[in-house]
């Protein structure tokens, strides 16, 4: 067994996309790898990317957006698995006394993964009697991935940046006048955004921060706010945690994204060492402060929006939730899950959260009957935002909170978020905008809403088969002209109730 030259690359969110999008984004990920690692060969096979290189490229792979994790592999075949595994164990195990084999199998075989684990585990113990198997808490894990007749051995899964491949979502301007701005821009890079960096000439660290960002996206260029006029810019990114004035957002006519707005210092502390940027700027101490007084939050029974709501509750913001009851296009279990989440949040924060429920089935019926199918989700979300703005005005709330994260679903592409932002005057606050799905799930599990959110319920019956990912505002407004929006909003408000 020679020096390892093969790397197994894994991705997560790409696997959830349609065949067309997955292929397109895989192509971009491969392009990113080739641009960083000149002397390598790449092979793709059933949800995996294999990189052959004669050098240690771990540090480079660890900074490529879209790579969830990777491993240095020792390849062999089924016929010589035993001999290679014993040699691998000899190299891999040092002072460890317990181990576990983790076997994954792809292809048609006359054996199971458990068969391989039992047989190979017994052979290891026979040759190394001092070793014992511990499946629950082993000192060392050894992985065997079998693909048809090929086998791959590895003992480490190295975490990557994750998220989406670089640039697949479009371009945003990134203010770069502090370390917090660096973190905000980095979060957007891993959500597939191209960053055009606006350099603050009065901040003497700007060039250093730009250098750090280029480790994750080498082609970042410096820019100015004037580039809004000449380039296709779909948003502005800042590390600020205060709500920007509505005047500024309407002036630029694109969203202002604040990925740090729902986060506290303990979440960001782990990035200090990662970026080697200590001390943080003065605004870092403001992260645990209350950023605004009151908001309304669009909250479904899913995973994301309860997390967004929780993050602001955790910053002592007065949050009023709004749930849209989409029956008869969903079942009643969805509403019950929402109520369970509200009860859980009330107990967690010892509050009595005001919870609006909006009958939305009639609105969906009008959309389904009169409007273009591919635009339904965007039209529905714009309707929700208008109703939420009405309630926000009545409640004297500063803004509208959503659980949107770039690129997770069709209505949350950078293009479509611009369309949504032009629906209302109120500021739309997106605490999860720069988070990967796995991060959101981890928070949901930690705060106790995950199990409620994933309990069975029917999804909306009128979600289009091929939703628009890059809608045009003119098309959206034309479809809206087919229905009496003001009438539907008034009907919804008149039938609202509080649980």
C-alpha cells in the first residue's frame, strides 16, 4: 500500500437538488477544485467526487465552498481487501485499544455491509488480539466504502466549508470595513455568492481581510457602491446587527443582507481562531445586545423559521409570530405542530408569545386557479409579506422576520429574494440567510424544535413541479394583476385569530 493520492469529496445540499441543478452545480464545484489544485485529476461517480493528486491538498480542499467533507483514501479491490485492510490498520492505529468498522456499500452484492463489518472485524482482532470492538464509543473508526468491486479505506472525515459551490447564486456587494464584515461576507460566499468587496480606505485592515476572503474565493475583486449601476448586483452584505434604514434599502432597490443579525458572541467565537482575527472590532461587544424592540415573524411548522424566531427571542426581542394556515391544501397536523412549537418557545423563554393565525387557503385557491404555476410560491410569499406588513404596522413592529437561507428552495435564490424584497416597505430580517442547512438543523436540535418540525404532516398540494428560480418582476406583477390582492389581504386580516 503506497502513499495515499486519492481524496473522496462529499457534498450535502447539492444532493437535494434536481438532476439539472445538481449537474450544473457539480460542474462548478469541479471547476473550483481544478482552479485551486492545478495538478490533479478528477472523477465523478454517483454522488461522489474523487480527486487524484500527488501532494497533500487537505488545506486547499478545506477552503472550497460546496465541499461538506473529504477523506484521504487508500483504494483497493474486493479481492485484496483483507490484506490492504490489515496493512491500513497497522498504519492507522497507534495507541488505541478499541475500534469500529463503518462500512458503506453501493452496488449489487451477495453480502450486506454488516457482513463485511463482522468478517473484517474478526480478521483484525485475530491479527491484533489487543484490539477490541466498541461500536458506541471507539477510540478509532475505520471506514470502508465499497462501490461495486472497488473499495476505499480511510480513517478520517475532514470537515469542509459546506454550503453551495462558489458563485452559483449570483453577485452581491460586500462591505469590508471590519472583522464582522469579513464574517458576514464569508457566510455569503459559502451560500454560493460572488462577493464584490467594497474597501473602506479609512480602515487599515481592509486589505488583510480581503486577503483572508480570497483564500475561500480567490477571484474576489474590490468594488464601489457605483458598481450597482453597471453590474448585476443582487444584494448588499454587511456585518451590522442593527436594522438599516428603509430609506437606504429602497434607495438601492436590492436587499441588504445581515447574516450576523440573529447571532450572539458565543456562536461567532469559534470563527476567531479559524480566521485568526483577534481582537474583533468594537461592534463585536454589541452582538449580545437587543438589536431592535419588536418584530413579526413568519413562522411555519418547518425547521427553519422556528430557528429564526428563536434566535431573535434569544436576543430579548419582542417577537410576534404569524402562521399561515394553508388548509385544505395541507392537513391540520401542520397547524398543530406550529402550536406545539409556540408552546415550546413559551416554556423556553418563559413568555407568552402573541401568535397570529391567518386562514390562507382561499388565497392559495385564487393563486392556483388564476396564476402561472411556476410562480405560485413567489406569489404566495409576496401575499404573506403584505399581510405580515399590515400586522406589523398594527403592532408597531420594526420589521418582518423570515427563515430564508440562500439557495435552499426555489423561492430563496438571490434573484427571487430581490423580487420578494420589492413587495413591502418594512425591512425583511433574515437571521439564517448565511447559514448552511446542516447548521440550521443543529440549532433546531439544540433548542428542541427539530423533532416537532420533522413529525409527519402533508406538504402543500399546489407546490409547482418546476418552480421559477429566477423570476422577472414584470411577470410576477402581471400574474398579480389577475387577482384582487387588496380584497384577499383584507379578507385575511378580517378572519385572523390569535391562539
